[in-house]
C-alpha cells in the first residue's frame, strides 16, 4: 500500500522541463512550420501586425509624454494651447485605434497560424501513436503519452499564440524605448534609469526563479494528493471491502498537512516578493522622480522631457520586466516540441491506412506453425519468456495452450497477432513466413477475444460495429445472435442503442464478453484467438459464453489460451507450457493418461479424475 502513495510525474505546464536556447533546439522547432507551408502569407501578415503593435507601442509614450509639457507651458496663448492639447489628444486617440486594429490582427493571425499547426501536429501525433508497435507501449506509460497529446501540445499552443509574439513585441518596445530615452532625454535623466532599474530587474528575475521553483514543488505536492484521490476513487470497491476508509483518510490527511506547511512557506516567499516589488520598484520610481524634480527646479529639464521620460520608462520597464517569463514559456515550448517529435520520429509498424478492411480478397486458410520460437520482451531483456517453442495447427483446428501463470501463454497470443516478432525461430501462416504478409491484411483476418474486454464508451451497436465498420444492421443483428447476445440486448429499454458506459461498466462481465464475441463474429476472421475468455465468469455466464464460442470456432483455426480446462477437452491439440517451454502436447485423452504429467495434475486440481 505504501508504494501507491508515490507521486506521479506532475503534468502541469509549470513542471514541464525546459530546453536550452540553442541552434539545434530551434531547428527542431522549425519543423512545426511545415504545417503552414501552404499558408506562408498568414505568417507574413501576422508579422506585419506584430511589428505594427510594437512600433505603435513605442510611439504612444512619446506622444503621451508631450502632454506633460503643457503643464509647464506659460508662454503660449490659451487658445493655441487648447488646440495643441486637442491635437495631442486626437493623435493619442488615433494611436489607440490603430493599436487596437494591429492587436486584433496580431492575435487573430497568430491564433489562425497556431491552430493550423496544432491540427496537423495533433493528427500526426495521434496517427503515430496508434501505429507504433506494442514494444513501444511496453516501455512507455499510457498516462505519460496522454500528457504529451494534451499538455505538451497546449504549451506549444500558448507559445505560438502569445509568448513568441510577446517576446518580439516586448524586445522591440524595450530596446527601442531605451534608444529613444537616450536620444530624446538628457543624460542627467537617463543615467538614473540605467543605474537604478537594471539591478532591480536582475534581483526580480532571480527572486522570480526561486518562486517558480517553490511553485513547481508546490504543484508536485498537490499532484501527490491527486494520486491518492484517484487511486482511492478508482479502487473504491476495494477500499470499502477491506474497510480501509480510515486508512485512506489518514493517508490523504498526511499529504494535505504537508501541502499546508509548504503552502505557508510558499506564501511567505510570495509575500516577500510583493513586498520587494512595492518597496524597491516603486521606491526606485519615486527616487528617479525626486531626482527629476530637482533637475526641474534647476531648470535643467523641461516638462515635456519629464513627461516623455516617465512614460517611456514605464513602457520600457514593463516590457523588459516581462521578458524572463515569456522566455521561460518558450523554453518549455521547445522542450514540449522536442518530446512530441521524439514520438513522431519513432519507428512505426507497416500499417496500410489505405487498405479496405473486411473484404478478404486473399482469404487465409488458417494453417499456423511456430517453429523453434524464442522471445524476450524488449523491456525485460534479462528474462526469456519463450524457449524453442514448436507446435502447429491445421486450418479449422483448435489448439489450446495451458500452463501456470507466467508460463508464456498470452505471449504466444501476442506473437500470433504479430504484436511482437520472435527473437529467433519462425512463425508460419499457410506455409509462408508471417513476416512476408502485409501486416494490415494479416491482422484483418485475425480476431481476439481477451479476458479483460475493453468496450468503448458508446452504444452496444457501435461496439459490435467496431468489428466491421461497413457492416449492415442485419449483419450486426446476426452477429449478436451467434454470440448469444441478442436476447439480453433486446431486454434493455434502449436495446442496441444502450450506452455501455466507460470501458463497458454498465454491462456484466458475461455481457461484455458476448459483445466482444459478436464483434469478432462480425469481423469473420480466419484465425481466432481466445485469451482466457471465460476465466472470470460465473457458471451461467460461462455456459452462455462458451456456447457462443463453440459456434464461432466452427470452420476457423482457433488458439485458445485456457485457465479452465473444462473448456478445452475437445481441442484438437493441447500444448502445455512450463516456464516458457513446451513440456507436454497432445489431446485431452492422451495427456490425462500421463501419470505424472502437468496437465493431469492441473486437471486433478480443477475437477478431479
């Protein structure tokens, strides 16, 4: 139980690793632009609006600063002064309107570009994921991969929609504003800005990094608490059956106590940061203002220079101060891009997406043969699962595979479906090496009914239709009848339109199995694999499911992975596996006569002899 409390990887954007700013990482990110190759003009228009917002952003403080000069103007006639003020106000109004147009255009164009990129990226990423081999999934967690599809893509979206544009805009405004400060104002003013502001900006950036680190750790603590909630609610039946409500509450209380303690420390850090901002930043502004007033009293600067300096300094400080956070977001986006393209660059299976399924133009007979097959899972190279396994089955025959847990039974089913390839030895279908067949065409003529059936969260009709997307309603009805599913389906108020719920939770185990069998019937495979399809059912459900299986197996080569030996007495061949090796092989009657045989021992344990 203690291991369950371990924190999973935090999927918040703040916790995502950041990539270094390097030519190599930028080259990788440029691959994203292939998704807008046919719409380069959109990017050009977006850049035009972006530069427009930056330049207008520079013009605004210069024009607005002039208005301060009118406060010290005493020589100009009042009427002329009113005209000048009105003209300045109209100029500001025009700038604001232009800025509004440019800002809308920038956000809209970059949103349009980003969505085009993300659509292509999401499609390529998901398309790659569903075409990757099972060996990839044995080394990667599904939750981690799901995060890449959602969180990483969202980080890239934020970077393209906001961060990149803001970095360009803030850099132009910040650097351009500094240049204007040097040219339009006197050195007596500018020197104070250069002396005071940069040190404060550096301290703010360093302090901000420390706060982000606290924020990251705080999010990790929260993620740890979420793990406890998810585990407890997912396994609520186990919690209640073991009367462990108190244990789970105590476990959660322990974590939330840690969150509270860390949250207080985080609050102290944030409070200190805001105190520093209020004291030092505003203190610096007032200090510079004090110095400028002294210069004004000495008639060394004009009211116009005073106003322009104040407005420009506010814009420059705001722009340069926001750059670190924007750059950090871009770093996260570079890291997210790198992780996404790691998946896209993975070697995928040879799936033919243009293949028309269920047509069976080159129908397999169904002969299968494993010859001296040896196999080790890629994620467990130190453990050989199968050792020199050799057996065969003729078309239409049923071969059963039995053995203790961990003997390699389900691994054989995975090899039969070519989820993996043998490390050595050969796997033949109809006398030809399985690797010589087109993978899509081969799997199109095979079906599996697993022990743990996964139904999709739609209707019963849609789940059966999954076996043959082009099937007619009559074919679906007939498949349900052959699978002994039609009667219980028709008892539901919604009949075939009944929602099965998440993973089929609304149906019983036997009902889920029969839906899976109906799906396999509809597919009409030449080779059928049954992976302990009745092992978790009650007697009545097992009887109904077994009757359905017996009908489905007629005329098809069937590989039955069996736990309950009563279901395989009539198999044409029974293969007994022990620690990955075939130790016995024959019919039920032949194996039951072996006095010290493993099959005989298993039979005695289950139903006596």
